[in-house]
């Protein structure tokens, strides 16, 4: 079948819309008709060359849609079900899957590395030439073949444009708070970078009962968003040293938890430098594979600080996403406020331009 898709042919170029050929799902696979795809910085990093991926590829890793067809042996979903693609496929059997950290599964790493599905082949072609998948889901295609392991059924009455946000921005940000840092009620939290994921760190900290939530960014409009999502204090880093500002706001003590949601060694070090004794800095931002960050060993040892990372919110998506849906229905999780703009799929490059300008909390393209 034919499907309109946004193809990236090489880094440094814009996405190009093409009618690609999509093969039928094989055993253990699902064909999903996408309703919405999230406009996320991770895809932008690939577009700019900040991150590498097998190309040409159909990008997109955050989305929601409806099952159009299932392959042989598929039992967890059927045609007509509403689903969220899970961009980190997991085997369900390895030490990481059984230990509650499925995002660390080697299967997801292999799919990300090759740009192909679990059998080592692609379901996309253009003019007879292979087009790669991105993270096994490729949500920037009107139709996408996805492993059954990478789709999660959701309630039919959940708006699909809101549901799309749960698959990356929300679970990554809120999950880093709940699952990785395990933020305690009454604690102090710093969030450096208040894009779509950073805002969900902010609201995750608010849900966890943090007493003081300090948001740092370079743009006042993004800091305005942060206040809407629960930040008690904001710092514009363009007007001075953010570390000094955070220390001043905490009476010199520093914060219990610091989250870096940009992906720069400089801001990772700033997050670490803002910690109180026994504080934890969690790196959520994506950086090039060659990036490194150094920290002073004396404070690491004598103050028992922690520097760690979190991928995919250190989450168990099949457990955590239903919980997040419940929080949304209870009007405690802000999805409606997070979705600040929707674009028709044909305007996907404009959506990314707006993302780069910092105009949106989160946006989606709709099919």
C-alpha cells in the first residue's frame, strides 16, 4: 500500500514528503494508521546531524493511531484498537526487562542501530529502494508497520492527539522524576531546559510533592510555560550565572534533585554544581555520542552526590502509561495545556521551525 511519509535523506536537509510503499505486516507485527505524531527534539537532533541514525529514514517516535491490520500470531491488539507506539522495543525476557528497565534491552538498541525491524528488514520502500525505520516506529508516516511488542492499547475515548504526547515527552519527563530520581515530597528540584520533556519533569516534580521547583531556560516564554506546569521559581540563564542564582534561591544549600533536559555538557555540569549534599543530578537530555562531562571528585565523594542518566523515563511503559492516563483523567496531569499547537502533516517542517524558535510547549502533526 501507499503511505504519505516524511523522509529524511541526509542530515542537514529538511524532511521531504513522499508517497512510500508500505509492505503488509509480518508475523508478530501491526500496521498502524497514525492519527498524530509528536514534534520532538530527538528527531530534530537527527535532522541536524547532532545524532546519527541510518538514513534515508522515516522519522517520528512519538505518536498515536488506530490498528489497521495485524500479522499472524498477534494477540494483544486487533484492527480498530487505539494504540500508542513504544519507541524502545524490548524482548520481555532479558535481565533488564525482567528487572523493570525495559528501555535498556538490547533489542531496542539493535532496532535503533540498524533502522530495521526485528527480522533485520524494512517495510518501507521508495522507488524500489529501502527506506529505514526510526526507533522501530516511524510515526511520521500515515501508515507504519510496528512490532507487536512496540504497541500499547489505550482507551478508545482518549483523544489521540493528547495520547501521542504520552509516548515520549510525558513518560520521559514524569518518569525521570518518579522512577529514576524518586523525588521525595517536600524536596527541592531544579530543571534545566523547559521544552516538552523539561515541562514534564516540572509537572512530575509537582505531582511528587516537591516544595520548591526551580526552572532554568534562556527564553522567557518557556519559563512562563514552566510556571504553568508547577515551577515555583524561574531563572533566565541569559541574564547571569544560573548556578549562583539557584544557590541564592536555596540559601546557599543547593537542590536535592537537578534534571538536565538539554543535552549539553555545560548544562550537565551546571546541574551537578547546583546540588546539595547527597543531591542527585539526572541527565535526560540527548547529546552526541562523543560528548563528555567532568565533575570534581571531591564533592562527588565527600558530599555523596550522584550523577546519573535516565532514558525513556526509566519507565515500564505498559505499567506507567495507564497510570499517566488515570492522572490525566483525574485532572492532575496537564496534557491539554501541553499541546499548544497542531499542524497538518504537510506543515511538518514549519512545526520543527517553531520548535527551534521555542514557540511551543509541545506540538503534533495530524494526518
